[in-house]
């Protein structure tokens, strides 16, 4: 199992100052540069520690948001390529639908891959519905535009014989020539996140790494769809390293400390709930089949709404900390408890190759660093020891 440390780089000091949505609409006047700068440096320090602990690194990208100040995956990863030594650098991801210039996406990714000596993992994502007004894109046929941008980026990576042109429906270029070219050939490993079984099948067909976020034990349907389609498409079982899950994590030396930390880490999930549903899913943003599925589930496009616990009991609204832990959305406790929770979850999913670890929220810097140290130095060795014991116990082929 591989472990990736992730922070949203949230500007949490403003969360309690804003009564409505934390994305798109609030004034930027509340984002004091003298506060934002140290918060960003804090995140860089956390990623540097993760590298020292033998973990990998994940970043994402959002815009006009108090829940995430990370406005460019590649800007952050260029810094991390310089200050880290060994960590794989995962951009999960670059929102192709919201980006006007996929050629620039290819250039930036190749630059980071070269700067890091071939440590980039490239996540290509559609982008959020609530950020569409920023990019001035029409949500209708957004996946057609996404896949054209995807194809353009990969062809730009593969082209080494001088300038090439591109004449598509959405993009037109006369002179694409990526210099420097990628360190990893033909390109960095490609990741794609999804909450949908249908999308998981498409990701499997393309032999990309799939990730799903904080959906708890309900994620099994996504993992099963990926495995099923991978076997059909490639004739072999899906490699474990192609399947990934992101969960919120808080670790303490004792249960009381851990639960206090978990509550502040989980504050991120409650902050995201303040985005109006209409902005999450504007007309045309999702396919008719996905919209039908959401309507069947009464619009469950948020972290919590209408979720059932593994016991079958409906999650409270808002959920308790214990319910979030039971649901597999939050792994929280002492190192032993967190290792046991992650083990139980991965077993229930049929195996998970990459655990993406989200901390932060409203947790203060030193507490977050301590939680990260405990995870990297005590939880990870427990998980790897168990994994090694399972491999040794497997019958010889």
C-alpha cells in the first residue's frame, strides 16, 4: 500500500466569519494576505514532513474558494519538486474542463516531471460544477470537451518530432511542441477520480489509476465496477495499485486527543456542505444517467446527505464523529485504532492500493504535524507489517 498526504490548503480562519457558502460568492476581503501566506507555508512544511516520513504527496486545485487556496496543482508541485526528495507528487487533479488551454497543461506537467526527476503522477479531472462560472464554460457536453482536452494533452506528450497541429471541435492549435518533454515516457502515470461506477469502468478500460473520495463503505460499488471492467478489458485482474481511496484522518497518542483532532479535521466536510446544490450540479453538468441515479438517492451529491451506515442505519444529519468513523469517511483514534479502521475498510473494499490521507481542516499547525508524525511513524508501519504478513501467508503459486 502507498500513502499520500493531502491538504486542501483551506483558509479556515474565515469559515466562521462567513454565514453562507465558502466558495465562489464570499468577498476576497476576508482573505488577509498576512494570514494566507503563513497558512500556505504551513502546508508546504507538512508535505515536506510527509516526504521525510516516507509518504507520498497529493495536491488538488480549486478557485475562488475559502476551503482551498490551491489555485494550481502544478504551481504547488513545482515548489514541492524542489524541496522534497523521494515522494511521488500526485496532482489530483488538473480540471481540464475548466482550463482554457490544454497545451499549457501539458507544458506545466512536463516541467514538473522534469524538475522532480520523474516523480509526477498526473490526475486529470473534469472540474467542479460550482467553478464553471469562473471559466465561463457551458456545462452542456462538458465531457466531450474534457475528452478532447485529455486526448490533446496525451498527444502533446507523445509528440517529439517538432511542432504539431490540432484541429478539434473545441481546441485549435498550429504549433504544439512541449519542451522540455516529460521525464517519464510516454507520460507520467494518469489518475482519475470518480464517485460513479460507470466512470470507474471507463477509467478501468483506459488502464488509469482510479480514486474515490470520502464515500465510506459505499465505495465498494465503485471498486467492484473497476475490477470487473478491468478484467474484461485487459484479461487480467486489476492491479491493487490502480485503486485508491481518500479518507479524512486524525491520530492522537490517546483517544480523547484523537477525537478532539478528528472533530476539527472533519470541519472541512461540514464547510463544503455550505455550497448550494444548484451550483454543485448545474443543468448539463452531469449525464442523464448520473442524474437519474442521484434522484433515486434523493440527490445525495454531498458528503453526508442520505448516507447509510454499514449497519444499515441512516446517518444522522449532521452526523456524529462516531458515525463518520463507522461509515469509513473518517479514520480517527490512537495509532492502533486508526490502523485497525483502515485495515477493516480496505478488506471490505476487496483491497486498496493507495490510501490518500486528508488532514488539516481547522486543526492548528503543531497538532496537525503531530497527527501526521503519528500516522507516518506508527500507523503506516503497522499497516505495512500486516500487509507483509498476509503476503507471506499466501499459498505458493
